[in-house]
């Protein structure tokens, strides 16, 4: 049928074709529903064209081309005629052949080489390829020589509405806040149509909602989805599913359509206040609960979610606002009531609190809905508990003089049982804090007494811990720190601050300061130290030396005019030092004064102390050298004697009758089985006849050892194993034996062995008859070996 239609159209255009032979070559555009005919014009008629027409002429061509069109998706029983090629060089004698090449030539498009008819032999799809570019050429039928240059033309595939709209990104998801106003934009969707958007309405889409009304609406052309109802509540319904349709052909009947789904979720806003689940809460707590412990939880429910449901809790009223606090649990959205201060059942047995829950994040748009807060009442009952004793003070500070008498009272601690039963209290000292046991405490009244003498100069502070225990319940214990300060008394006499040694020139002038001395006192008086310096009473009128007080409280020693030589080389001057304590204490310290030879300017050059101390005439250096030599000689002699004594002592005491073996260290290797020099193994090789006990001689016993009664003679044939066990038992019970183990070496192999001895030392000569002639068969080397053995055996027999 399509072929017939094409032929009818071609017949209608034949008169026009004949007329166009006289026209110049031009481009002919056929209607889209008709097959065009491509033809050429006569060159002879070109001279008749006007100048304007000459501009449109194409030179060097006998025929021109036009676009051809073919419908897509055509699937008739016969190939569809696309168009016809014709040239004025064809006189109809069938001497011209048409050739087609290019896109789809021969596979999709086929040309009749005689008539020039072009047919589409396959089904076309514009969405796969919209146009094809081909090349046509007229050639001689016999020689195949081209009659005209080849030219290109285009075959365009005409679109039909064969593709439905598609939502490539669907299904879609979108969110919009709850309580939004009417017309709030939610999102927009987009569908695509593979048809040609230029030709017809095949790709013109119109959008509509199939499901989701009356909550949402959509713009038909832009596909923008908006809310169709105001104040949609998330708490009522959170999620909506909207079905959207896109239809081509402008939405008219017969168009194709595609659908997708849009899931719209309402996001939460803070439009609901918190609300307590109950208006009254009851809790109970023991009075001895630890501070910070959670007593109970209260919760205000909020229909909102996320941060819109967060609430803060506060105690706004009640008689326990100072004892309790409430904190917010961000995870569980609870209010946790905790204890801030200790409870006392005997003082108050119950408390009432008023708590409030308020939203943390509020939205001013919904302030008209009322305050976003709620209140509830909490009643807390305190339960009685057996509490430990309570001291009258958290710490105690006591003072005692260091000369306090033993068992004197230093102070007292007091404690009570806060319970109604009021159990008696027993006091004690934690001895870990009083390791020297310097203090005692009365178990009944808590009086602390001194147990050992105190010395402030050794320890000024003592920190002990007193323990109070209930007599009725020993598990109830309390502790309190007690600091005891030791007060100072004047119990130490002053003394020189250091060892002083003064030097006096022989030509010293009277009144010259020899030495300035100072004193120290271990005591610590409140008003500071004040010392008095004086000479002995019998030396007060001594004209040689005087003491003078200087501005710093120290004493300066002034010399007299020294008498004419010979004067003493050393003066020992006793000085009395007294403190200002109550009662005052004093001590005598001796100052050593050496008389030396000085230069004219008072610089000490030499002292005569050596001559005064050592009248034999030796100097101090010589004396020290002599003493060092003597000490060195003594050390050498002692070392020599020690080494000789150590060398003469034997390592072990050898005794031929001792059955024990000893470990001896050697620097060389042993001699094997033939080495019997080091150990006496004769006894074990032949244990028969051993009698009596032989004491250890390799050590010196600390105790006097009483010989034991000798053993009975060992009968003939005794087992060595039994013999060794007996000796082992004796060694274990010997109190003089050393505690170390020793290695015992035995050369006795035993009697009655089934396998016999494996040693080659006692091999019999029964193998002497062995024939070694077979070694000759093993080769020249073994032959010589056989001869040697044979000769050896012969010599033995001889």
C-alpha cells in the first residue's frame, strides 16, 4: 500500500517534472508527506536566466538534490519508497546507472540502479538516528564512468509519537515544614520525552497529580509541587505519597503518559509544649545517701522531636531548694533530682518541691498557643538510717609543751551518735598515724594523753587520726584529724655556732680583736635568742684576754700585751655562754688560740704549734709520712699471711677409706674410662666387705659428731642399689653434712645383667678364630687389612 501511494504521488508530479526540464537547476522541497523526485535541468536553457537568477545557479552540475523524508517505525510488508533520483542526461535508453553510498547505503536504504528509486528496507527509529547522509552518482551503465560529479543529500526520519514521558530521577523525596501556609513550594519534578520537540506536540508535556490531593497541587507546565492545605500537622500525619503524571501531546487525548511518586515528609517545628506525665511524684531516700546521688527522675513529654522536644528542668519552689537540685538528661529528656547537701532524718523527715519543665528552643510563630512549659510537684520522704558518729569539730588543733609529763592530758575530742537510739561511742587512735605510739586516747571520754616524751627539736608537729566507733554497731566508724603542736621550752644550752680556732701574732698589740665568736641554741624562744658570754670566775681577773660585746650581739676576744718569750704556743680559753631562757641555761665552750709568727703587716707566716705539741723535733708532715708507711707495711703483711693460709688449706681432705666422692674442678679434659686417678671408685666396683661409718672430712663440722655404730658386714652378693640407698639415707640424716648436692660417679655396672656387658674392655677372646679372608674379596685396600688381621691372629696363637 505505501508503495502504491508513492507511485500515485509520483504520477501526479510527472507534468511538473516535464516543465522543470526547461527551468534552471533549483532546490525543490516536497511536502513532508510526499516523496520528492530529484532531477536536473538542461544547460541550454541557462542563457535565458536573468541576472538575478544567475546568482542562484550552480555551475558544473547537471542535477541538484533535495532533502528526503521517511516516517519512523514503519513496518509494512514491503520496503517503503523514500524518493527517486533522475537526471536529464538519462534519455530513457537505460544506459545510465545510479549508485548510492553513505550512511545505511545497501543495509537500510536500497536504490534501483535503473530507475533511481530509493527504498527503506529496515524499520527506522528517529530516537536512534534522526538523519542519514548519503552520496548519489550517475555513471555509464557499460563503462561505469561517472557522468556527473557525486553529490550528497540527506534523508531525515520523520518523528511519530512513539515514546512516553519518563521521570529519570524518580521516585522523589521532599520535605516541607509542618504548619506551612497555603501554596508553600515543596519541590519540582522533571520528565523527559524522547520524541522530537520541534515536530508536532509529541514532546509537549503537561503535569498533573493522580494521588495526593487535596494536600498538594502541581503546576501543569513547570511541575512545581505546592501545599494545597494550610497548617498540616506532623503529629497527625507525617508522610504523604503523591503520584504525579506527565502526558505528552499537550495533555490531549491519545497522548502517552508516564508517572512517578513523590514522598513528602513534614518536618517538625516546635508547636507543642511539654507536659508532665503526672502532676505529683513521690520519692524516698535514706538519710545517709552520698551527695550527688540521683534520687529520682521526672519527665515532661513533648510531641515534638529533636531539639524542639528538648526541655530544661528547674526547681522553682519548695522547702528543699537548698538541699536538692535537678539536671536535664539530654538523651532521655528526663529531669534528674540529685542531693546537694546531707540529709538528717532526726531534723526533717520530708520535703516538697515544685519543678518546672520548659522548652529550650521556642518558635515565636506559635507563642499564641500558650506558654511552652509545665509544672509538677515532687514529694521526697527521708528514711532513717544508722549513721556513723559525728565529731563536734571536723578537725582539732592541740598544743603541748615538750617537757609535759607522761600521761598528762593534751586535749579532748568529742563525738555523738546522731541516731535516735544514740549508741555509746568508743575512741581509739589510728596507729598508722602514730607509729611511735607517743599518744593515747581514753576510749570512753576521748581524752588524749602523752605516752612518750616529746622533743620539739626533733618533731614540732604530730598529726594523728582519732577513730570513733559505735559500740552497738562496730561498722559505724568516723575519723577526725588531730594536729598536735609541740611548744618549746628552754631545754638546750647554747654552744658555739662552729669550731673556732684563733691565731695570735707574737708581736700583737693589746686591745686587738683576736676572734669574733657567735653561739647557737636549738630552742626557739618567742622573743628570739639573747646570749651572754663570760670567762670562768677564776679567769675574770686574767690579764691575758678579755671579752667585749659588739653591735651584732657577738663577742670579740681582745688579747693582752704578750709577755716576753718564751710564751706558750697554744692557749685554751674556756668561755661560758648563757641564754635568756627561764630558767637560763649555759654551757662552756673552749676556744683554741695559737701563737704564730707574723710579718710586719700582721700576716701569719709560721706557727710554733709543732714544736709545742711535738717536742721531739719532727715536723707534722714527716710524722704523717712515717705513719702512712707503717700502715702500708702492716697491710702488706696481713695480706701475705692471709694468702699463705688460704694456699695451705686443702680444697678437700683425701681419705682412702671415705666412700664419698667429691667434685673437683679441672681446667683440662678428663681421661675417659681409664682416668681413675681423680676418684676412688674401687668401693663401688666391689661393694662387698664394706663396714663401718666413715665421717666427712672435706668440711669441718660445727657440732661435735658422735660416731655411729658401724654397720654389719655386707654379705656376699649384696645389690649395689641397696648399698647406695643405705649410704644415701645416712647422708640425709647426718647433721654435719652440707646442704648441697654432690655428683657421685660409679664405675660398677651391677651383677646379673641379662644383656651382659656392652663394654669392650672385658671382651673375651672367643672371636680370635674369626676368619678375615673374606676381606680380600672387597678390593686391594681391604685385602691388605685382612692380611694384617690374619697376621695379628697368628701372632696371638703363637
